[in-house]
C-alpha cells in the first residue's frame, strides 16, 4: 500500500529468522526505487525475533542516512515490550496508526 512517497508494508506473518529475509527483500526494492518513508504495520505480526529486529535496524539505518526513520504502527504489547527492552523504541517511530 502506498500514500504518496510513504510505503506501508503489512506483513501477515511473524518476522522471524525463517522469513525475515522476505521482508528485507521487499523493503530493499522500495529503498532502491527511491522510497524515503517506510511504515511497517505490525497488526498481523505476533512475534519478532533477533533476526527480525536486525532487519528493522538495517532498514532504519538506511532511512536515517536519508534523513528519515522507520515507522512501526499497530505494535502489539509483547513486541513493544521487546522494543523497549532493546531500547529500539528510542530509535524507531512507533505510532498507533498510519498518519
């Protein structure tokens, strides 16, 4: 889904080592095409593991070099707790819904 230059990605799977590369590939296509704002809607995601976090960090770092940051929306309580423990909540933009 797209809102002007903002791309919203809505994975319908857990972002774990088994499939986090799929998400990375999808995001890289957008970044390589010049997209500067990426939102990941986590409403259908129940679990993110360390590999999934590393994908999010890599995306965030790529966006940061362009003066932007990764936005996460519809984050479950468990995933938010993980982001707080890892202090990634201080780096990612976390909102309740897409703006």
